[in-house]
DNA sequence: CGTAGCCTTGAAGGTGATCAATGTTTGTGG
DNA sequence: CCACAAACATTGATCACCTTCAAGGCTACG
C-alpha cells in the first residue's frame, strides 16, 4: 500500500490507456487509488471475490487465470506494464464478482482503483472509454485467434503464442521474451499438458531455433520457426 | 435498403442495448442508418473489407465467422435479435478492416449504422457506452469459457454450447433451440469435425435426450444430459 | 429431376494425454 | 553458506479420443 513514484506517474501518462488524456482528467481517474506490491505468485484477487476495485499494472506482470473443474488453471491473458485489468466489471450498476483469478508473475506493482472512481470519473471521459475499448478489442482478437486455431497442430499454436508474448515484452531486448514464463504457464495458456510443450520446445532447442534459460525464452531463428509450422 | 417499421423501432427501444436511453438519444444514434434484408447465407460483410458501418440485428441471426488458413471457418459468435455487431471497430480514430465475416443464417434483417454516426453520436452517451461494454463483457466471457474448456471431452463442450444457444433463443419455446443450426455449424462453433458432432448427437437422440428435426434442436432431458457429462 | 447442401456410418491412423520415474533449479531458514 | 524443500523440467511407454478419408443417403429447391 502507498503512493506511487514520479516514474510510475509518467509511465501512466505515456501509456496507451491515457493516450490523449489531460493531466487533470488522469488525476481524477485515479482518485482514491493505492499502490500494491505483489510478491511472486501472490494473488491480486481471486475468482469469486467481490469486485470492489480494478487495477493498472505498474511493473511486472499479472496472469489472469480461470479455474477448471478438474483443478487445472487456464491462463486467459497476461497483463504487462500499462495494462488495465478488471475494468469491464466496473461498469455494471450492481457490484459483480470476479470470474477470474489474478496472480503475480515475479514481483509486481499495481495501482488499485476503487469501483466508485470508475463509476464517477471514468464513465465521463469519452476518450478514456475509447482507449479502454481499444484494449478490449485487442484482447477479444486474441481470444478469437485462440479459438480459430483450436484445431491446428500444437506446434503451430505454440509458435503463435510465443509470437504474441514476444510482442508484449520485446521492448528491451529484440527476440527475447522477458516475461518469466514456465513451461507450465505456456501449457496453461494453450490448455494442453506440460509434457507436450516440453517435447516440442526441446526439439526446437536441439534444432537451434530457440534458446531458453531460467524462464526467459530467446527466439534465434524466427523465420525458420515460422516456416517449420507453415503458418 | 429502406426504413424500418414501428415494430422494429420498439424492438430497439426495448433491447438491452438501449436500456435506459432516451428516445431522442436513440434517434441520434441511428442517424444515417438504413435497413438491409439478408437472404439465407448472404454476407453482411466479409473479412478484409473496410469497416464503414456496424449493425444491429432486427430479425433472424447473423453468424460471425473467422476464416482459417485451411479453408475452414470458425464461428466466433452468433448474433441474435437486438445484438450489435462490429461496434468495437468503430471507436478507432482511423478506419479499420473487418477481421471477421458476417453471414446470415436464414433470412435476416439488420440495421446498418455508418461509422460517422458512431464517432459523433455514440461516443457521447456514457449510458450507451456502458451498455455496449456489457455486451462485450458477456461475449468475452463466452470466449474465455471456450478457452477454459478447450481440453474437456467433446461431449462436455457440446453440452455447454447447446446450453449457450438455448439461452440465446429459448424465449419462444422452452427447451428448444430455435436458431437454424446445422451440424456443420455446431462443429464450426467448436472447431471440430462434423462427423464427431454427428456421432455424439446421434447417440443422444437414440438415448432420447434430445430431438432434432430440420435444423431445430429440442432438449428433452436437460438434467440427464448435464449429468452424463459430469459438468 | 438434377444439383447442392446436409446428414450418416465405418475403418484406419495420429496427435497429444496420462502415468510414472527422475533430474534440475530456486528459494528459504538455520 | 549449507541443507532441504518446493517448484520446475525432462524422458519414455501406453492409450484414448478425435480426425481423416471414403462412400452413400436424404431433403429441399430451382
């Protein structure tokens, strides 16, 4: 809990979400907000809880997870710096319950904004609403992509997944996925068994297409990788 | 092309989308709109085209389809009466291309609203934006559900799909899916082969759990159906 | 009355799941 | 800084589910 730094403020200011938003509007949209520091594997919220606030990721990454009947967990999205999570729940008249569990991957920092602030200050700004729906649009596309490639061979789907995560985290080092992804998390993103993911990635490592150490994945030969699955 | 009837107007007025919206606001949100009558299997728009308008379904049903590399088509959503389609594309500053193909199932009627009307008159209404994002929220949930149950046996997924379509079309006759769904369309909704769907449904018919004639499906023993897949 | 779309059934084969066993890395407390 | 636990990674063997291919029948509609 606590305030946030000048760095974090400017991060917000420059994020996609606040594109074209005036400073005084920004100020209003984070009224009553507080910072939360999350440890590795710590929960931001869990499915079933009442959704009294939503969040913006300030650093690190938060995985959004859906529990299955069989105790498995499917990752529906990984939110990285600058992304909003839980906002779609805030617009409703009556208070909702989270359907999704949000869990930190590595240490993260998030800004938690109370529902009331959304109701009073977010709904007013047409620009902000627009930016928000842009975010939703792209997440919806990802989900539709997932559905579209349901029947494709696992290799193909894994390549597509890596490309997506690469896009999300490439900023610092080109060709490197900086998200701390375990094989299990890749499997959970695709809804398959860990072993299947491991077998495919081991093959790619032997072929020299990718490199992987301590949960970061480096794509060495993107072209060959793509060609190998005839995307 | 043409104007719409008083019936259709009151349908709009009472739709979820226009919940709590004043008549004069409604009028503004359909400025420049026109009605299109679609025949069975006729396209409303196709993936790749420029998105100059979006639509509200007045009667019938429109399937939203994504083309696959292998010539398959995955159904990402079926929009029924009162639903909006293509709206998420309208909010962007620059004009976008449809990523999805919209095709009529049976004869349908839609109200096509030009992009410009969205830009000028939709963005202004906070209430409308809220209603819109409620719609998006529920579609997003469906897509996340699909992802979550990816690994479940096909029988389970088929039951869930039938339940969803039942919810969407049950209004008139309880227990009956009035959408004119072919086995192929069920298969396309799940991303599986037609034959697999047929085999499962034949079994259910023999067991007396469902009944099916000329593309309408009647659920006879919902409880047994659910129990049989241990949902 | 012929064609197009839809439905059905069977046989063969492959992809990925499951189970089991074992090795490796990371993190924490003494 | 070491010891130990917990999380993570790996490999092999077996098997079920669903796909694919093939062939044929039914129904609607111009």
